C-alpha cells in the first residue's frame, strides 16, 4: 500500500499546460533538456519572486467584513493561502498593522476594528491571524512578509473610536492631516514606538520579511503643509541646522536605517523591504511625469536608502500601463534597475486590480506583458501584485491567465547572499514504488532546510515541480501523474531561509 508522505503535487493544480511545457521551452527558464542528467542533474533552479499584497485596511482583501465569526475569518484566510499556492506564488505580503492597530496578539497596540468590528476587542474565541498566516504559508511553500504602516494612526474608513491606551492619544504624538490622524515622524518617541512594534513581531513570529509601503509623511492633502511646526521648532531650538524639508527626510532616513539594522540584529535572515511610489522624482528619468514628488512631498529619499544598503528588496509601485508614456513602465523599470545595488532585490509592484477589472488601458494581457518586461530586465527578479482579491476571485480570468501562462510552474525566491551565502547540506533521498505504481520520494532530515525543491525529469526535460516545507519527510507522485509526465528521474535539494540551495540529490526511476 502506498504511503502518503506529503501533499502530492496534483495534476489539476499544475494544469494541462504541463504537457505543453514538455514540448516548448519556458520563457522563464523553468525547464531544460537533460542530456547527461545522470552526471549533471537539473539546471539552475528558476528564481523569481512572485508575491501579492493582502490588504486588511478597510477590509480590502481580508477579512471580507469586520466582526465575522472566527471560523469564517480562518476559512477566508485559508482560501487566500490555498489560492496563492495553486497560482505558484511563493510569497504573500500580509498587512498586520494598518493604523497603529494589530492583526495579531500585541501588548503594544489594540486589536484592529477591521478584524473584530471594534478597535481593542479581541477575537472570540481568541486566535492570532498572523500566527495562522505564517504557519499556513510555510505549510504551502510560501514566504510570509509582515506589512506595517509606520505612522498612520487612524484611517477615514474607521468607524469605532481609538482605545484609551492607543499611542496616538499620548500628548504631542499625533496630528490631524486631511481626513487622517498621523503620528509625527519627527518625534523620536514615535520612531521608537513604531520600531518596537515591528521588532516585537520579528521576535515572536517566524516571518520571512518586514515590509513597509509608501506612507512615511502622508500624501499632500488640500494644499496644506503637514502640521509639525512645534516638533521642528523644538529641533531648531535644540541646535538643529537642517531646513524643514531636509529635516523631514532625515527623520525618515533615520527610521529606515534603524529598521534595517535592528531587524538584522534580531534575525539576520529576515528581509527588509519597502514599496515606494513608482516614480523617484518627476523628470527622472527624462520624460517621466508625476502628480507628486516623493522626495519633496513624502520626504522619501529612496535613492539614498539604496545607496546606503538599507533595504534587502525594493518594490516600486509601477501602476501604469505600458502605453502611458508619461509614466512609461519600460523606462521606469530600467531606471529603477540602474539604481539597484547588488545587495538588494528589485521586485516590481503591479496593479493587478486594474488589469483584472479592465480599467482604461488595462487588461489581463497587459499584466502578462508587464511581467515579461520585468523578466527581460536582468536586475529585476520578480513582481508583487496589488491586491489579492482579484486573484482570489479570478476576476476577469486573471488568476487563470497567470496560472496557465507566466506562473504555470513553481519558482524559488531569489537568494539573498548578503544575508547568508552558505548553502545547506544536500539531502539523501530514497524512492519507493507502491504496488499500484505510485512513487514515494523520501528524504533525510535537515534542520537547516526551510524548503525542499523537488525536480522531476519528465521525458528529456527537468522541471521544478514542487517547493515543500523542509520538515515534510517526502512527497507522493501518483501512478497517473507519473505516467502522464513520463517521470524518469528525481532530484531533491534543501533550500535555507536566505534562498541558498544545496547540491541536488539524484535518483533514477526504474
């Protein structure tokens, strides 16, 4: 009797396009002819960051509404995780702190009203969505990055009052700006509180990354300046010499630098990522236009962050169609690539929602082309989609297009050798055939393995067929799958938290 040793790769999950993959080369290098496979094994693994943002603010992606029964909250989150796995994504960026609130157990900030219906009200029965998301992502071969908004204290969509112990209630910490309540980035107490919140998550959860979006100082509102005169005045009275714009940028720089340093002091393997506005500055590069200037309006000196090595990845939000020349996707892609240092990934942010809903200038084919353009830029190694709802619901057929097209086979997350360059040890593997023709692939234990990459030689081509959790003891290939794919050999490697891959262990199939 065949023993189920792990979640099998399922023919329906891979889709009928696997057969086509055996006949035509992949645009992402996800397969290769295997002459002499007994000596060399599979070619280098396909590497590409494939992620999506899961937004919780105002219930954009999850949960579908505030105050759902806990069982339904879990079910909806599991559906997101299952969809990500079936689309061959390899990461999710999960918003856990939309506005100085928490989608996890915290002693520093209140439960989010977008989870329970009232700020500060804990779920009943008590559960921890971040803990569930981390475990569920890892079980499905996905990284989980925790997404924070460092300074937003209250969103205009909020319906319930701030809790009495909310940080924004402390004297001088927050100001009203437009429709928002915003923590003052110039206050050192504000910076330290935001860092403490993030480092608390790093310490207590097995996250793979810490992620910030483009909200540092808020987007301009109503032509009004951000109301930080008191804070700036105290800075000048204390001997500070920077003008207000440079002082604001310095406040953001200090926070980003401290975040990078302190996260890596706590856990060196956790990646720090930021997704800035997609245009560095109007007119940069020549011909690019924008309604805002993130250097002068958001006080985000992204080029400096890259030059100083304060990010492990950057995901500029290139939210415009290719044909929109004033915000040219190809031109912006090339420019961001030219700025990227060797110790930082460039993973482009794309507007999947507009592609799925057919907004003017957009289509599912437009998003496919943007992914292909990204793949054509050697210094860009992945894409992040905003937001998950359209993938979950297959709006406009977008999920099907990705699953049958650019994401038809898995890929490993690109390695981050500046965090750690030492590969784990190679596993030993054993193949057992059941009486019905099933093939059990078993491998040795390895505490350093975050993932196992499983390759099959199908006819004369190697395919990376599955990425499974490192603690799983093996994988089952059913007899039907084995016949359909024409499996001739198996290779298995170990992959650590930083993406380093061991030598592959090979075994021929009888």
